[in-house]
């Protein structure tokens, strides 16, 4: 089993981009019916779960692609 070894700063940067993008979409009203409102609980859940799921996807990809060749 191979483990991906990306730097932690890459996960932090990707998480910040995703959370900021979702925050802007919420604030402008694209994700909710209340423009100008933010859901901090939703953004906190995304900030916690996004790095974990992206790591699991990278882990699966590293093992699938390493066995293919």
C-alpha cells in the first residue's frame, strides 16, 4: 500500500480556497435563499471534512494507479 505524501500546506491552501469559495457563494445568495447570510456551522464542517476526504481520494488514487503499471 502506497501513501501519498503531499505537503500539509497544500491541504491547508486547498481547504482555504474551498471554504472561502463556499462562503462567497453563500454570502451572495447562490447557495441559500438569504443573501448576505453565512452558515458558520456548514463552513466549519466543510473545513474539517474536506482535508480528510481529499486525503482518502489521494490515497485511493495512489494505490490504484501504482498497481496499474
